[in-house]
């Protein structure tokens, strides 16, 4: 029996977790949850994750883990080989901060349910949703670029020469940025790191277009 990953190809939280699982070398069964059709709100799925969000990771013993960042931390605790976080406490805090800038400051306010809400309640439309996402991405990508460019701890990847937690968040967010036509020209360091990540099979194989439920 293997790990079961309830997820959706275009979901960035799913992409970040797929990349983390791939980095760990852990195989999983891909179980698609079709977000546009509302499959995440079906009782079949809310029995698995009452929050009705993807991803959820079902372990061999039936335990269900939710929240991608919590799952990534669990991965490091349960499968310490090929760590996603560095060992040194200050370095760990740096990597968590970089990843959480994306995962906690950008993702939640650009999630499907938020975009659906601003469209239905305020008539945002496609251009309004695009402007909204662009605004919130730039609000955090500007300081993120500054932090990456200004630190000698930044290497080929967000932290040194080993891709991990922050890179998983960054790589996944870049697919959303492309989808919402975010201008990446102000962010040369982020673009360089993204290009390096895209060369790695662990990341490229996690990309939305490579998943079995991709449109
Ligand atoms: N903080 C959660 C967020 C999970 C989440 O919001 N996932 C999105 C897809 S990226 C989702 O299921 N959205 C459904 C919706 O917004 O209705 C995590 O990191 O796992």
C-alpha cells in the first residue's frame, strides 16, 4: 500500500506537496479532486478533509494529513532523509519565512473560493480577478526578491544548493503567476531560481501539466 494524495493538477498547494514528495523520493497514488466541478465539497471528500480543501495525504495506516505546510513538516519528521528544511535553527527560520511569505501571504487571498467570492459579490470578472491576484503577488514578490537578492544564503535555490521547503512553495506559485499573467520582469533572482528548479525532475514532474487530471 502506498501514500494516497488527494489533489488537483492546477492547485498550487498540491503542486508544492507533489514537489516535496518527489524530493523525498516517496511514491504516491494520485487521486484527483476536480475543484471546478466542486468535488472538494462532496461528502465523499469532506469525510476525508472536513475543510474541503486539497491537498490531503492519506497514510498507509489510514491517517489523513491536511494543510500542505504541516504535511511538509511531517515529511521531514517521518522521513528525515533528503530534508526539506536545513538543520541550523536560524536557517530553518529563514527557509520557513521565505516559503510562508508565499503560502500564507499570497495563496490564501488568491484561492479559488476567494476569487469566486469577489466575482459573485463585487462583480470582479476575469480582469478584476487578474488585477486582484497581480496586486497581491507583487505585494509579496517585491520583498521576496529583495530578501533573496540581499542574502548570501541564497544559492542556486532559495537556500544554498539544496532545494527544499521554500522552493516547493515558490515553484508552485510560479504556475499561478503564469496563469494570471503576472509580470515577472522585476524579479530576476526569483526567475533564476525558478529556471533552476524547473530543470529538476522532482519539480518538473510536479508541474500541473504533467498530472493525470490535467485538462
Ligand atoms: N492552507 C491550505 C490551503 C489549501 C487550499 O486552499 N487549497 C486550494 C487549492 S490550491 C483549494 O482546495 N481550494 C478550494 C476552494 O478555494 O474552493 C494548504 O496549504 O493546504
